[in-house]
C-alpha cells in the first residue's frame, strides 16, 4: 500500500498489437485496485467538507464493479482519486496492472469527454498520439474501434455534428483506444435516452467480455447497475464510505432481457433500493413543505 495522498496518474501504456477481432485487444486481465481508509476533505469559503471518509474497497482484476450512492456522497471524488486526477487527504491506495507493472487507466465522464476541436477519428487516436504510437497504427486502431462502436461513417466529422449518444460512443472508443487496464466510468450513460442507453450498455458488456478489463462504473440507476455489475458497491450519504457490497449472480455473457426476467432480479433490486432509501433520508431530512 502507498500513501494515497501522494498518488500520481500512471501513464505507461504498452502497445498490444494483433487484435483478435476488429477493435478488440487480446483477452487479458485488468488492474487490481485496493483502497483503505480513503479520506478526501475539501476546503471552501464556508469551511471544510469531508466528501469521503473511511472508504475501503478492493477491486479484483477483470471485475466489473458498479458504485451507486446518493448524490454528493463522493462517487466522483473516489473515481478521480483512483484515476490519479485528485489526491486523497489521507488513506492508502494500491494498484497493480497485469504482470505487476503500474496499471494504466482511462476515464469516461458524463458528457464533456471529447475534444470539440478534433474530428471523431482524431479524438479516438488522441491518447495514442500522446503515447508515441505511430501514425499508421493510430489510424488502424481508431478505425477498428470506430467500427466497434458503429461510427465508421462519422470518422471525419466534429463532435458538435453528432448526437449526444454518438458523442458518448466516441468518448468510450477514445478511452478504449489506449487499452487501459482500468476503465473508470462516471455516469457515462446518464444523459442518454433509454434506447441509446440500452444499446451502449449491451455494447459495453460485449467489449468488457472480450477484453477482460477491470471496470469501475458509477450510476444512479439500480437497473443499470444490476445489468452490468459483478458486484454493486452501495455508498453511504456524504461523507461517503462503503455501506454494502452486493454480489450480482446473473450468468455471463449477459443479455439485458434475461437479467430483467430473472426471478432474482426483484429481490436484489429491493435490497439495494432499501439501502439507498435509508441514505436518501439522511441526505434529505426536511419534509418538502418546510424547504
Ligand atoms: N472541488 C471541490 N471543492 C469543494 N467541494 C467539492 C469539490 N468537489 C466535490 N466537492 C463536494 O464533495 C462532495 C462529493 O462530491 P462528488 O462530486 O464526489 O459527489 P457524487 O457522489 O459524485 O455526486 P453526484 O451523484 O451528484 O454526481 C459534495 O458535497 C461536493 O459539493
Ligand atoms: Mg458525481
């Protein structure tokens, strides 16, 4: 374990060639993440605020871990610290890539994850350029991923010429292009219409099944969490900590319809909803008429 207040983003990325299917890197295991007693305090003009305090979380290589929790409980804060974009105030964090090397990561946010001044293809190959990957290989990998997310026809257009769902697909392709050991996704489908969301959930599941990456995914949707996750981490109200770990038992490869019609779906949904409802009551103790 290392002191998480001193963690830096890792940037070493290896070129894994010879994809087995279009846009797909050879199957392998992802990163391991281990955090203990993680605490982040923010200071503002009104004083200090503990966004998270005492977060303990271990994510296994190749695990699809989904975090749910009340608004403001520190989900984004936790992801940013794990991504190396922010520092913990105190606590411990350890991350390992496959073969013990430092892991690489990529983060997809809700919206704002693409550069508006670059074309779709340039966006997808941007991270590879930073890593010094040659022009031809960059182009090949970008093209394979654009095919994978169904955007080949739009390679030369700019993000403002796309729909929101298409922009989010560019963001996912961009994150996957650098072949991260750890994919961090912060409500990536939150602003999308239901049909696009379902399609992207399915596509993400297929990509995850093919690549074996470790995924840490934040959502407000219990339904989405249950469809995607191996394990759902329920966080308490701010200051956030891990309140419960719920194993999701549905078989892989998963189909969205099979999961929803599984007799175990409703009881697990209720269990998570009860946990969240208790926390929401902590966050909103005032009856509406008194607000
Ligand atoms: N840079 C910052 N400076 C001060 N306070 C911050 C900062 N970033 C986050 N916070 C506070 O930390 C707490 C947790 O914020 P965070 O964005 O991590 O929550 P969240 O769980 O992602 O919420 P949501 O579900 O609404 O996205 C909030 O109270 C927020 O106001
Ligand atoms: Mg957030």
